[in-house]
């Protein structure tokens, strides 16, 4: 199987983007759980 540099770069970008999304979700989840905790 041959992988082109272009293909590698695209996969790297996708991976970085997904990692960022997960990180953002994690932060939002922590903020959300803090707000829930403070209400009870």
C-alpha cells in the first residue's frame, strides 16, 4: 500500500481536528458538571 504525502497531511489534519473537538467537549462537560453541582 502506498500512502502519498498529501494523504498523510489530510489524515493528520483530521486527527488534529478530532482531538480538538474531544478536548472542547471535555472542557464543556467539566463546566456543565460544575454548574449542575452548584445548583444542588
